[in-house]
C-alpha cells in the first residue's frame, strides 16, 4: 500500500492489541496528559480505514509497535527500549506467519521469527516452525548471512542500524519507516491527521452513593429489589489512618486520614430474586450530612489522566475487601480459617478480626460480585472534615439501577 496520509487515533493500551480498533478510545488531549505523566496509552496509525500500525507507549520509556499486513492481519511485533538519551533500540522484532484466516483468528502460527539485538550490536535470529518445513515456512525476511536451514543465526552489526529517535507526543513520523517492513510505502511527505474523540464527562463521579444506604424497595432492570442495611461492627482506629484493602494483599492499601476512636461499619445489601450481594460498605466518622464526595487518591494519582467513567480504586483478588487501621497486620496462614471460609458461607457477609485492647481490629466483607477494582469515596461535611468513607461495589448504577 502506498500512502501519503495517516489517520491517528488514541486509546487505552491494555487490550488494544486484540483488534483493529481501540476497544477504549480516548481523546488526543487525554493521551497527551498520559504521555506527560509517563503513563501508558495506544496510538493507531491507519490509511484508507485500514490499520497499518498500533503503537503502545509503555512505562519507563519503552514502546511496542504492532504491524499489520495488506490483509489487516497483525503479523509483526517490535519492542523498543531506551538506548541512550533521546534514542530507542529495536530490542526485539518478532514476525508471525499464518497459513489461513481461521488459524490467524485462533492465533495458531505456522512460523515465528524473532530478531534480538543487544546494546553493542550483537544480533540473534531465531526461527521456529509449527510443523515440517515447506514452501509456506521459509524465513520471514531476507537473510543477511548464514544458511537458510539454520534455526538460530548470530552475527554482529552496527547498533546504529537498529536505532530510532524516541518520539515526543504527536511525533509519530518516527514509526513511519517501520511500515515498510510489511510492504507499506510512504510517500515523500506523509501527513498525520488526528481522528480524536470527545473528552466525555471525565472520571467516574460519586452519584447515587446516598441511595445505597436508604433501606427499602427499589427497582432494577431485572425487577424489584430490596436494600437492607447490616451493622458490621465497630472499627477501631489507633493511628489516624484508615486503610481500605483486600485483606489478603495489604502491602499497598488505599489510605485516608481520619479521627482516632471506634466507628460503625455498615453494609448495604442489595437483595434480588437471584440472591443478596454487598452493594457498598461504609465506615462513619461523623454523624453529619455529606456535602461533597471525592475519590480517595494516592499522592501520585491524577484525576486528569483518567478517561470517561474511569477511577482509581481498591483492587480485590480474594473476593473480599476490608476496613482497617493502617497499622493493622494480618497472619496470612490464619486468613482462610478466620476470614475467607466464614465469608464463603451464605450466612456471613462480614467478619471481624479482633485486636487486643490496644491494637486495632479489621472488618472484612464480601466485595460485590467478586474480584476487580472498586472506587473508594470520601464523604466530607460542610466544614471539610471526613464524615464517612464508602467502597462502592457498583451493583447499582448512578441512577439507582443495577
């Protein structure tokens, strides 16, 4: 394909490689903010509505480029790492060959060839074949030395042959020469045309939180439901720092500065015809109305780099979340018997792991529908104090639906 215009669009990186379009598109402005913050995102370069390259920006200055052939098949992956100031080294270049569309769709490769380059220009080319070699499994690029029958070749080459400039945001011309490796021919001048999307409404907002703690009947798309409030006990805070975490993984909890003392924990159960689940959990520090909600953030987190409806939250890998003092320790060997097994029964939605008179306790509860990430909201009173902290397990939408 000969092209003189490249359409440029942006999206979230994770999952971007799975298709020929962004599964989660983002605006150019948001991608620029992510770039400035050192965060990941993806850039799709297309011509005449056909994908040519998908560029992923990885942390620590790394880049990955997927190349598409004339059939719009993703057949090549190039990993670039920082080499010296302002430059990138093509560290790995992997090509795949597929015998037909069905095998491409299933990821069944006929052949794979990987070129690895060291920082001093030592090159290794390794060819792998799924079956007996034949006409369809010839080397995937022109060999510079060695026998075509060698599965691994090694040779030295000038490292400059594998360098390219590290791009500033928007400088995607840097990756245009790579397109020639799949037979795409750029014109003398290539114009980059931005195909962007609207900013949208921004990060997730704390709407409908109060409704989660109003007991009684409510409607959901699946029919009528009932909200029940359950007293989960008193949480003892001794350090002035509330931690919200999966109790099985508390190395890096989400923390909030709160008063010292003992404070009630309340669960909001959403009971439907399919059963009951914990829709939200709240620890209350002041018996005062909430004036505003804010997302609980770590010092290095920036709402400005979140896409529409996205959030920073507590990660759950055991189907369980917990409120605890930030100094609270757990004995992992006791978690199964003391916490996870009780919460696995139909009769328990929460479990308290007590402390001594001087030590804080821990109150754990089922996490909505299980593993995932959930927003943590700080409810502030009229004078700006922390009135409560809520984990929303997102069983209901902002308007009160499921």
